[in-house]
């Protein structure tokens, strides 16, 4: 099982994560990204990991637990 985490304090609201993997990440009402579903669905693990790689401020962590 993989878990997604996001440090909202460091988020610059670029929206890449929400565009790349909307099953896990979304833009909150305050305009900052958030983890919508902490447990990453098996079929989108690759895209969740891609979010970790493409985040311009490296605030996303996707890890096996």
C-alpha cells in the first residue's frame, strides 16, 4: 500500500499534482493543493509517484507503508 503526503506550507499552488493525479490530489478551497485520498489506489500509483517527481518545490511524498 502506498500513502501520499503533501506539505501544504511549502506548496506554491501550481496545480500540477491535481492535474496529473486527481484521484489523490486536489486544489483546496484556499487555492493550495491537498491530499484528497491518502491511500493511493493501486491503478494510479505511477501517476502519484510522478507527482512527487514533478512537484517544483518537492513538497509531495509518496511512499510504500
